[in-house]
């Protein structure tokens, strides 16, 4: 499909991180930092840790064209969960963690959980594709209320590691969450938040591809669908402000009238 544009040095670093994590079941970031910091479980060993996640966030907006949205994907939070939905890592794309939307840190965790929770080994389902299913009158209406985000996982940008090693839940049907795969097996989920939901999805999709964690069907298997562009679909997600997909402008969010 599209060319892999992520720097080879970062790919090599990801491999080194995975190998290091596999030896003792903890992330390099936790080992080198505060000994009291939460530690990711061994099930996170084949997934990006905090530093790698930050690198992916930094490079995703400058690969494969415009990401769209309000900030072109430059002010984002990202979170990764393992196959069981336990949070493995959290990172921001800015040195100042309060620069991106503060609420993004918790939304990213919820999107990662949802993408993993509603995908199977052979059936990837991004959070963007859940949108229409969960609207009133559709078959999954009300399902998002079944798994609320746990209050003890709620955190401010200054303490993003809160929740690591925990099953925090938080079902959400907005673009920005994608399941992660290795050797045709679902190994977790990635959530991105901090821009429009459409740009969050674009960023998550790019990051998954750069990390080589696409589903067997390919990087676009669970891509976001826009009914105004692609035609009617049960997988449809609304257009957002300045919506771009795979390097092409898709359109704009519907304007409001008579407020």
C-alpha cells in the first residue's frame, strides 16, 4: 500500500525496546525513571513504550501528507493497551504536556481500550467505524455506557502515567482508536486524542503503520468512512473541520444554522 516513511533508526529503537522489555517485563522508561512509577505488565513487551510512542507521535504528522484538523496532528496524546485492555504506555507529542488538550490524555486511553475491546484477531474495528453503530436507533446504541472510564484512572497532563498497569475501560466511538496486530494476532490497541476525531484517526492509523502493527488485511482495513464521500455505510463517521484522509482533502464539518 503506501510507503513506510518512518525513520529506520526509530524502527530499530522500537525493536531494541521490545527486546529489553521481554527480558524483565517492564518498560525502559519505568526502569530508568522513578522507581515508584507504575510499571507496564509483561504483556506489553511487544508494544511501543512511552519514548517510542512519543517518537511515533512526533513523526506521524510529517509523513504521508497533511493530517488535517485544527493542528495538523501536532498536539496529541497517545496511549497503548495490551490484548487484555491494560494500559501499557502514554505519551504526548509536546515537551510541555499541558500544551495539547488536557482532556486528551484520558480520551486517548479510552480510545485505545475501545479499539482493542471491539476488535478480534481477524476483524479489526477502529473506533471511527463504531460511530454510526452506537447512535440512537442503531444496533449498538447504548453499548458505550457498559464500560465507563474508571475514576481512579483519571489524570492531569502532569501525571500521565496514572493508569499504567490498570484496566481503565472507557468505551468511546469517535475516531482515534485502532487495534494493533502482530503475526495476524491482536496484541492491543492504540488511542490518539488532541485534535478533531478525524485527524486523531489519521494519526493513529499512521502510527500503527509506522510501528508495523497493522492488521493482516492491511493498514486501511478499518479506515475511517465518510458517507458524503464514500456513500451510505453502517461504518460512517461524520466529517470534521478540515478533514484529510490518506493525503487528500475530504471536506468540512457541517455548519450550524440559527443558533
